[in-house]
């Protein structure tokens, strides 16, 4: 249920503070609003990292121990629970029931009633789940407590359902205002599919994250031959990356890793600058560039790896990939034969390194 959140990298050192310190976010946190804060951005700009940081900050810094703060992170490649609106609403109810005894009593009473009347294996209708959530914002259940919801990657749920989800949360926020209960909702999404949220604060990540990218470059790039004598060369190098990034934080992370790998093999300053200049400035182009540069002897392994990733019904663990790749050909007839061979991958750590090497960091 929390797999997607766990897989989101924490914000890099000294990044993401611009969001928390912005006037709009502060006003939203203090409820000078109609309930919504919307984090929007292009793929790879850092939306999920930002909303995870905001969630952690609000949760850990709340001065009111009775505040109820919870989150849901959509994952298009995850299980049905992770990528469906039913999964969203069920997860929220599960989380809220742990904190609100009045809601827990209502849900339990309804559960016992249904268990007596229905056949084993029954499931909650989505209408009833929504009704439970709507009841949360009533004074009799929420009282004077604050409810803060964070929902990441709304664009990764079913396209047909997005507008109905938005409508539900707008109605929830409107109901809270009408009943004078305290409800905050923070969402993140790409620009597509297009939808609108009335009366909300917004931020565009790729427009606002330039300082974060510069900070990440400064803290991450350790190139001694650019630092020893001429700081101007280093500044020019950083400016070149920043200019080509177009606010796409993931592109910067991948390019910086490529530079560090090149540095480890003794690349000169000119060679490093060529890497930045020649790498495509969009993520799709970057991935294609990386895959096309795969060494010939690794291409068969790369193909099998990509097939496992693309055709699996859910994300595979390193252990599962170890076995899937080992037995995706007829090279080995048994585990014993594989483990006795020179191609045996002994651990998940070794497998993670091999995945990174074969895929050039794209998987």
C-alpha cells in the first residue's frame, strides 16, 4: 500500500524549501483558501519528491497532535490498489479509521451488518466508501481537528475517473467550508490529462525549481580538475547543465550520474563538457541515447531486462529479476546448474548493480 511512497527518493540536500516557504503554501497551510494546493509539472520535474517532502514536513512539524495527516501515492505500474480510485478511497478510509474512533465505529457497524446479510467475498461499493469519507468532514466526526490529505500523481489513475475524483474532493472541501471544519487537500499531477480545480493555489514545478537544480549540481558534482584553479569553469559547467535541463530534475540527476561515471574513467574537462552538450535535452531522447550506446555484448541482456519490466503486471523485485533473467533462456535447466555456473548472480545488491550497468541507469 505504501510501496510507491517508499520508492520516491527523498529531496536532495537543501532542495524543496522554496515550496514550503512560498506565500501560497503558507496561506494554504493556514487555511486562507478553499481547500486545495495543486503541484503541477512536466514528467521528471520532481512533483512526487516535492509532495513527499511537503507531506513529511506537515506531518512532522504539526503542533497539534490531534491533526490527521495522511497521503496516497498513485502508481500506474503498481497493483490495482495503487492505481485505481477505489484503491485511493479504500486506502484513505483505512488510514482515517486508525485515527478517528467515531468513523471506525460507523465502518465496523456497517461491516458487521453486511457480513450477516451478504455472501462471503463481498466488496464495498464505491458509493458507500465515498459516503464514509464525506462523513469525516462533519463536526460530529472531525470536530475541531484538522484533516490534511496529500494525493500524488493524480494523472496516473484511470483517465475516465480523474474528473469524478476531482469533483468528489471539490465537494468534500466545499462541505467542510459549509460546516466550518478544517480540511486541506494537496494534489500533484502532470499537465495532461487536462482538468481544472476551482479555487486553488497552484505552482508549476519546472518554473520554480531552478535554484533546487543549481543546488543539487553544486552539492553533487565533485570534479577536482574543475575546482582546483578556475572556479569560473565550474560555474560555466553548472550553467550549461542548468540551461539544458528545462526544469526537468530527473534529467539533471541522470546527466550528473553520467558525468560522475565518466570522471571515474579519467574524462577530461572537454570530454565532460561534450557529454553535457551532446546528450539530448529531453528525457525520451536521453533514454534513447543511453540505450543506443549499450555495449554489444550487453544488448541481449538489456532486451530480456526490458521485456521483464514492460510486460510484468507489477514492479518486480531484484530477486524476481535475478531469476527471471537467469531462466528467460534455455541456458540453465535448474537452479543448481545456474548457481554452479560462472553467470550466477549471488545477491540482490549484485543484481541492482547489473541492472544499472546493463540499462545505463534507465531501469
